[in-house]
């Protein structure tokens, strides 16, 4: 995962890599305002600030 990001010229931090690995292992979506930190790590991301959940 981190090698693929490095190949794209990205250098994710350890915390972001661990979060992405946990999400990928458990088939989860990362909810973050910093989507660009996770895009290179190949996990689904949701920017809650740009696309907030609608009222139910």
C-alpha cells in the first residue's frame, strides 16, 4: 500500500498508512476532510465537509 503511494510520488505518514490499512482490511470508508492524504493509498474516502449527510 505505501509502496504504491511512493511510486506515485506521494509520501503518506505512518498514521495515514495505518488508518488506510485498517480501512482496507475491514472494507471500510475513511471519513476525512483530508481526502488527498488517502487517495494514493487506494481506499474509499468520504469528505464529510464537502458532502455532508442529508437529513433523514
